[in-house]
């Protein structure tokens, strides 16, 4: 039982320590930057896909 209590005490973080970590790493900003990068890649992929679709339409119309 004592081991469990020690484990819980070791795992606890006080609010001051948590604020320091959040300020140091600014996790929200990191996540925002990752999401922006993903959205940029998705947009580029959409544009490429549309270009391929348009090319296929153009080429298939020329064969008729």
C-alpha cells in the first residue's frame, strides 16, 4: 500500500510546475503549427488531384 502511495505522490505535478512547462514549451503553439502544416499539405494534395483530374478529362475528350 505504501508503494502505491509513493507512486501516486511521484506522479503528481503541482500547478506551478505545470505552468512552467506549458510556458517553456508552449504546447498550444506547437500544435497550431503542426495543424497548419498538415492543412497546407492537404491543400497541395487537393490541387494536385484536381490538376490530374483535369488532365485526364482533357486527354479523354481529345480521344473522342
